């Protein structure tokens, strides 16, 4: 259906008048969670390594700020707000990232911190639907996150359970102590699970709030990966 220019102008005028009437009222906030908070799930045996490939660069913060926070960006697998990545359980589970620090001081960022949450725990599902609430819960110390040097740009995850849903978040810190102000599933968050015989680049639409069904009916479902 085509809309006339007059219709569009009318809608714009209506929105402008509506906004003008709002004055300086308080901005809406993220929906409050009714779920209780729990300590973040942290699979045992997480090991980190370095990779020389710098990859792509995330969008920098708006110019004009001399205290702009660094921005972490997951590179591989490519994150998505709507798609979950399925790793082949027979292969190492490795996630690569990079970061930009628009205003320094450099070189590079000082450190990264990351956390892996088990989404089979209903309390952790809060942080899938309202990621920034995790920053509010754990900041500014982030004591229950794993810290690695700013030169480390990947992590290999171990001790995960096949067919169990997870989300990983990573944030970057600069030398002023500033860090990512937001967690986003399309940038520095990754929904994922492990399954047997997953294709190399398989993704699946939808949320991982519930454990995915094992399509092969394999008895290994729910067993930890060694």
C-alpha cells in the first residue's frame, strides 16, 4: 500500500506535537524483572588464548566525548539478537572478539572481562531479555567475571553441557577504568549451545531460554563436554 506525502507529513506533525507535550518527563526504563538474582554460572576450566587477526571494528562512540568507553565486539561466531549459534560438541568451543577505544589512552584496551551464564537456570534468563541488568548487578567490580589481558582476543570454553543453552557476554576496559555501557546480543553477547554433529555454521532462530531438543534422540543429551 502506498502512502501519500501528506499522510506522512500529518503523522510527523502529530508525533512532534505529542513529543512537545511530554515536556521533560522521565524517560522509560527497561522492564523490571520479577525473577530473583543468582550468582552467574561459570563453567569450570575456561582457558583463554591470543589470536593475531584483529578482525572487524565495532562502531566507535559518538565524537566529542573525552571519556568515551571502549566497545567490545564478538567476531566469531557472529552474534545476533535473534539467532543462536550451535557449536559442534566434537570440536573446541572458541569465541573470538576485538575492541575499539575511541579516546585512548592506548595502545589498545587494558583488559577484557567475560562471563558465561547457564540459561537452564530461570534466574539467568533475566539477563538474556534485559542484558544491562547484569551490568547493574555485577558492576563496578565484576568480581565473578573472568578477566584477561587486553591483548587476549579469544576464549576456548570447556566444561559445558551438550544441548544446554548458554549466553556469553564480554566487556572491554580502558586505562581509565571505563567499560562498555551496554550489553547487546548483536555485539558483545552470544547465545549458543552445543550439539552433536552440528554443521560448521549452523544457527537457529529463536531464544535459547529453554534447552533445545536433541534432534537425534541421542542418549548423550545433557552430558557435560570433556
